[in-house]
C-alpha cells in the first residue's frame, strides 16, 4: 500500500516503491506507443487517450524515482517523436521528460493510489504536458500551438478517466512485495 | 559545484536531458533561409562576442594608428610641406615657361607671316620710375640695330615707339603716354584722327569731329601718316565717345595689353607690312581677322577737320627714306 501523504526526506524514505516483473515497463511502454500509433489510423479518437503519456505518468508515480521517471519519459517521448512523420526528435521527448520527473516527484509525496487522486494527477499533468509541448513548439518551431482550449479540456478529462481504468489494469502487473 | 550536483542530481539530470533534447531539436529544425536552428543559435551567441572583439581590436588599432604610430607624422608633414612648396614653385616655373613659349610662338608666327619686313624681338626688362610716364625698357639697343622712332608692336597690336637708345637697351614710349601721338583711322569709315595719351591707362582718339558717328567696338588702325607705324596695324577698338568742342573725345581699348607687356617686336623699317599667306590680299591688319581692303588715304578720303589735323600733324614729320635719314623729331601730336 502506498504512502498516503508525507513530506520531506524522512517521509520519502518510508514510502512504498512498487516493483514490476522484468521487462514489464519496457513492454508496456512499447505496447502503449504501438497501440497509440495503431489507434492513430482510426482518426482523432487516439488523441482522447495519449497512452504513452499515461504510461509515463503511471510508472513515474509508481516507481517514485525522478531519475527513472524522467528517463522513461524521455525514451517514450523520443520514440513517439520517431514514429511521427512531422515532429522533430525531442519535441515529445522534452515534454514527457518533464512530466515523468514531476510525476515521480509528486508520487513520492501524495497518495496516487486513489482513483480520484489519479484522475486529478493525470488531468493536471496532461495540461503540463500540453503546456511544455505548446511552449516548445511556439519557441522552437514557430507553430501557433494553443496552451489551453475547451477541446484540450475535454481531452484531458477523457484522458484522466481512461487513466483511472488503465492504471487499475497496470496495477495487476506489480510484483507482490 | 559537484556537491550541488550531487544533492540535486535529479534536477541536474532533468536539465541535462531537456537541454540535450533541445539541442537535438535545434539540429533538426530549420528556420528562415533554411538555416538550422543550432547554427542560428550558435551565430547569435558567438556574433556579439565577435563583434565586441572586433570593435575592441579595431579601436585599439585606431588608437595605435591614430595616435601612437603618428610619432613621425610631424616630420613627415614638414617634409611634405617642403615638397609641396618646391612643387608649387616648379609648377609656377612651368606655367611661366608655357606662357613664355606661347608668347614667343605668337611672335614667331608674326615674324614668319611678315618675313619681308625687318623686325627684331625684344623682351621688356623694366618700366619708368615716373608713374605719369608710360615708358618701358627693352633688352635690345643700338647694337641690335634699333634706332629712335622705330615702331614697337606685338602680334595683337601696336605698343609705341623707341624714344631713347643705348648700346644695349632701348626705351619705348607707349601709345598711352601724354607725349605720344599716332596717326589713326577707323577701319570702316576711314576717318582719320590722332591717337594720344591723356594720362589714363587707355589712350583717346582726338581730332574727330562731332559729326562723325562713332560706334563702340569700331576698329581703329594705324594710318601710316605719322611715318613711324606702317599703315594698317591694329590699334584697338572704340570703347566709347564723348562730345566736345570742337572735337569729340573717343576712348580707345588698345588691342595690345600695355600693362602686361613682356615680349615685343621692334620694326626696323617703316615699310608696310604685307599679309602672310593666310591673310587676304590688301588687308594688312595685324592681329585682326580679314578686313575689307583699305582705301587709299588722301585728301579725297580724309575729309573734315580730323583729316586736316592729322595731315597737318603728320606733315611736320619727314618720311624717312632710309635708316640714316630717320628723323629724331618729337612724335606726332606731341605738344
């Protein structure tokens, strides 16, 4: 059972770090990327569930290690960039690196096992991800990417809802402590 | 620094990852003019430094070349000023030589055009000490064959006559001197008069009645009645006239610049000058374009008081048949 709420180094030392079977993180991440690419063939439905982002958040929160969280986010983001046809490598990488870092840092401090907290965490991190993405695109690519729209709000709510279900499924892959 | 990195290792790693991916993006993204973003950034980062370094070194170079390295500038300036003075002097010499060559060329042309008349070129070497006296000295005298009452001219017009001769020099009485008098006539009307000085720089033509219509610009020639100047030499043009009693006063612009004489021609004979090959027959005007043929001067053509005065004045001077018989009497019109 995860630690509910604490702060400081002493609290961090008492939190429960979930472990997974070997290769689970890699397989799930790859599966998320492939599935996202597969869903992309069916139109805009794929954008309502950014599976790589959800996987990044989930493992970042679960492992509670900022280093591993940001590395996982970087790898997933770069892979996602590599599979896209018009994004330069690093665009999603930067956003997911930061999200992975925040998720793992937050996961070490608040309860991330409760569905409501997961919903809220994914909702917030989705907009953080979108904010970093929009900032990077505006500054580096001169693309007028919006920071916030109603559409993004709806997508973030849908993604957060999908995340609650997905995270419950992923919880089953944990190795019993 | 290492302690800070160790303590904040996740943040440091995050910053490293983000910066690395930004650089990765910069390698891929191309901005305006198809320049990669990484090159654009590198240029933006490096260029100010380069500009600063360039301006700094340029300033140092300017200071060096503008101040420190100018130790020899004063000496160089003095040397250049000296060279400039020498060159200006040399330039003046060359200009003077060119002007002299031009004058001598004109004299030579004149001499070649009148080879039948004995003449002698001479240089003006001085003037009169008396401001009211218009006389000049030339560098040729009795040894060169110059005698009293020889006519002195330039290729552009008459100048005066010889009044004093020494073995090596001679004195010229200019036509604008009070004591001078030259038989003259208008080229158009053939009306005669006497050219004489009145103290002004330019002479006047006297003994012309008020009835004679005189126009400014009208050409005045020598009449030859004074037995000094050959007939038909150019004296000048009419500058203006003023009625008087009984004769009008006619102001004359001499063709020869009497105030700027340097080289003159002394006519060793009173024989008429015949035109050169390039001049029309019957026109002996010196320094003029072809004129209508001169009419014979005599009682028939010289009418009125002017002609009478001229004739009477000229008649007092005997025409010299030879150089030995040349009179030494005062000039025509002399009071």
